[in-house]
């Protein structure tokens, strides 16, 4: 009798077990999307309206002081932003981001919309926006089956700002716009995130006149970032990088100040200050045999600036020590405008480095004759191209094309912004001969490479 009762009990437990999984399987079945004419509420508003961030409409409240809200601006150039797309996107967001309770979606124009939602304090901004990018791609594919996801990747650009309670909403919007503009600077960069914090708000408060005052009062220093050989660790050359001394923020790099320097006069002032200081350092320090300088595009297009530059380099006998960096996009798009300046530099034995290389020289079939004609001695791969290259086969293929072209013409290829050993190993295998970046010079501020003014 006991054995019979025991058997019945086990049978009952087994039936409960299978019943549980049967229900779970039923709940896990995905129902197809039914796209109808039901509209999601989308509010058209002026871009700088305080309610643009969607806090009031979405009912998002930051109960946890450590939690953050994310505001994202998305531009999609290859599809029409419709209510059907928003319906799918909301469903996908609720499924893929279980930690999100409410989402506010606002349509800005035919190709741009914004998202606002809360995210946990444990979510890293870069990982969060990567997940979001994948969900948007998936939503587009579901909304339009004719779109190929591979072609969509380059057409989606995103800028995100994550912030806590009490943030100035106007500045949040500006930071998201800045992040969007950064993502649009490269075909390899689909998204970018700027976090709202005290430093960012102070940077936004800086005016162009403030920057000019810092330069005129010589409240800046230069550091010389080395480019190391991949094979023996020798220093192949240095790149001059400016740091502005701010009273409370410390040393600010050029990328933090770019949006604040607007006038041509201020850009010329900054470039002249860098050139002058580099010449002084080369005179006093024999270890800096070759130093590259990155100039503003406005300086490249100013013949008066280059007449001054050539004069000071010849007088100081630094024309063979200083190398100028010209962006790949400027060489291709502004070659006609720059020909006279290139010829002047070549005539005076001043060589160039092709900077921010992303592969346009390969795609546009630029001939080696151009490199000889303009005295271009080396190439520097863009940070956007080499960042996380160990995860991206397409990036590896593009770098291999570039190094193959360069090697056949005895042009060294350097990588900029190397952060990880994995990146370094892949780049070395692909034929890159030199590299610079955080991986090599994490503690640059402690090195004697600083030159005090």
C-alpha cells in the first residue's frame, strides 16, 4: 500500500512538472506583428523645448538616486519613420530591456527621432547603447522586410546622454547632439555616448573668448606622444598634443575644446601657438627628432598661415623635424584647393602624414603618384577604424587593404588610439608597423614629455 501511495505521489509531481513546461512553452511562443493604423502618440515639438527629453510625458521618475535616465537622438537615413515602426520599436524595447518600465518616443522630422527612458545604475553607457543599436536595427528589419541589415548599419547614427535627477535638460540635449555629431564623423562609428556630469557642464559653459584668453596668456602645455615600433619598441616619432590649463578642471585636451573654438582667428592663434612651442622644444631637446602636428582645416586653407609657417620652419631649421598631419578626407575632398600649399611644403622639404585614414584612399583608387607629388611619408589609421578591431572582420579586411597598398610603396602605417593588447596583436598581424595611444602611455602626464611654457 505504501508503495502504491508513493507511486501515485511521484506520478502527480511528474504531471505538474510537464504542465509547468507546457505553459512556459506556450508563453514563449512569439506572436507575429500585426501592423494596423493604430497610432502611437508622437508629439512634434521645437528642438530646444525643455519637455523634448520626454520626462513629463513618459512619466519617468528617478526613485533611485543612483539610477540614470538615457536620452538618445537617432538619425535613420534609409527608411521612413512611421507609426508602424514606432509600434514595433516599443514592443522590441519592452522585450529586450526588461529593466525599462516606460519609454518616450518623439519624432523630430522625417529621418530623426528621440528616445527617453530610465536605465539601472549597473548599465554601462557603451554597452547599453550597443544593445539599443541592435534593437533599432532589428525593429527596422521587422518594419521593412526588404531592407538588408548589413546596408542599414551605416545609415543609423545615434547620440546618447545619460544623466541623473536634477540635470539641466538643455545641456542634456546639447550633449546628445554632440554625441550624434561625433558618430557622424566616421562610417565606422554608429553611436557615441556623452555622460552628463560636472565636467561636461563646465566645458559647455566655456566660451570661445575664454579659450583665446588661455592661449594668449600661455596657460597651456604640450605633451609629445610617442609612436612606438611594433617590432623593437623604438620611438619612431612623436605627435604634439596641446593641453589647456583650466582652473578647476585641470588639463583639457583639444577634443574637449573643439566645440568652443569657432572663429577662424582663434583656430589660427591656437595652431601658431602649437607650432611655435614645438620649435622651441626641438631646439632645446635633442631627443625629439621628428614631431607631427595636427592643424585645423581652416589653417590648411589659409595661404597666409602657411607663408608664416614655412618662414619660421626655415629660419629655425626645423623643416625636416616637423611633419604636418593632413586628414584623409581633406586630401580627397580638398585636393584642388590645397595643391598650391602642398607644392610649397614639398619645395621646402616639409613632409606630410596622412592622418585619420579609414580607407577612402583605397575606395577612391588614389594613386601612389599623389603621395610622391605631395611628399606624404606615412599613414595613420583612424581611431574609429582600429577601435575593437579584434571583434570586427570588416575592419580587419579594410586595414589589410591599406597596409598592402602602403607596403607595396614603402609607406609605413601607424595606428592611433590603441587601447588594448588584443587590438595591438591584430594590427601587428595585419602589417601595421607603429602605434600610439593609451595602451602605451597610460601615465603620460607623469612623463618628462611635458614641456612647460
